C-alpha cells in the first residue's frame, strides 16, 4: 500500500509518498481502506512545521478520513468487513471533558494520521457514515464538523440566536449550516466578492466583506440593532479576536479555534471583561459530539460543502490549494477503488 509521511524535513515539497506493507489489525483495532480524506488548516501547519517541531517523525499526516472496513482484529464486535466508517479526530476522547490523555490520541499529530490507502483505527474510534453522505462528504466531518458543532452547542446555542462565522472554510460553512438547521440567524464575513453570494446561497442572512469594510464589527452591530451576536465562531485568532469581542453581545460567547488571521498579536482583555463575554477554546470534540452532530446531519439531510477533490497522487497540490485560501468549504483527497 501507499502512504504519505513527513520524514525529517518540513514543507509541502518534503511530503514523501512511499510504498509499505499493509498494517495488520490486532485486538481492538479495525483496518480501513480509505476512500477519501479532507484537509484542515492544522494539516497544513503540521506539514510545514508551523504547528509543532516536536512531532513524532516520521508521521503520516491528516486527521480526517472515511472508508470501508477491510479487516477487524480479534475481539472486535462493532464493525464488519464492508461497513462504511469515518474516523474520530481523537481516537481516545469518547465523551466528557477533554483531558491530557485524550490529546495524545489526535490523528495526524500525536499519532499517525489518515493520508494512506489503509489505516488502523481503534474500534471505538470509528462511527458509521450517515447513509445520505458519500465517503468524501463524511471525510469532511471529524475535525471541521465536530469543531463547528462544539463551537455552537458548547456555546449554548438556542433557537433564535444570532451566530457570526468568520470566512468560508470548512468549519465556518458547517457551522453556518448547523446553525441554520437549529433555527438561528447567521452572519458571515468574507474577503471575496465572489464568495458573498455563495455564503447567502448556503443560508447566511447577512454577509460582510471585510476588505470593503475593515471595521466589520461595526457592520455586525448595525445588523443586530447595536446588540451584537450571541455566538462567534472565531477562526481568525489573534488577528480578529478583538473585533469579535466588539461584535458580541453582553453575556455572549466566543468559540475560539483558529489562527487564520495570524498567531501573533496583543489584545486588551478589558472589552471582554466589561461585556461579560465568555471566550472558550475549542479543540475539536468527542465521539459523543460526533454522534450528536450526525443525528442532526441525517435529520436535515445536510451535506458538507466540498470545494474541490484531488486524486491521492496530488496530495501536495491539495495542500497548496488549501494554503492559497481560494477554497470555499472543504478540500478533499479522493482515493480510487473504494
């Protein structure tokens, strides 16, 4: 079988495609023939060395993959050969609060990921693919989907709330879709005039172009009659956090997940204090959250937005496309023969 690895040097051009023997499932493990993977910005940071320099190299990157069960180890009862499955981001975080030991089971970082033709998962680290989704669509869910769910429902989402999503990447698009399914009003930002209508078509009630309106938080306040939004899905990080605080209502919540607007920057915390804003850090989520999200996706027949699918042999080009920021929704790597 083939797999991609980060060996001793970082960089998209340093990503190695190698041949190796297929892994063998031991007790408690399931071997999955991968049908599709999806990319997250975290994966780009991993490959380029910007995420962490102490990764356990060599490392197979990518956290998000879906496929078909090829073999099960002794004692496995949840799955049978031929089942369509999708992996969980944390193989060990089943439910409850995130703990240090859970973080050590993150695919494509702490342990080998899914950018391979066949991958071993823990028996409990898989979920069935919702019947209405393709493998490519299911591959969009483990990181971006569960993160979006955690941002919303970990933030106390209620029908009638107003939600602000930043940009049109995988997390933001899925958060928009989930929030609309919950009966919420959604505002979105974008830097692309071409993406404005696409966000509206996806359900956004208002779209703000931050290139035309750099002080976009003022427009958010105008659109909310000066009150601000209930929840912000904050994918920008230090570069946008202060604006997000200003755009949030008194007693509102910011779900902080991203570094897309830069990792450096200083912020005066006083505005958050004076408005009683809760800022929660979100690091994906548990299997339990994934299961809850899948029930909603199935009920409302929600399909993740796929920008473009690349063949397995063009994984480097897929990462470059993600890095360009030109994508709308998710970038997928598709494997043939599943």
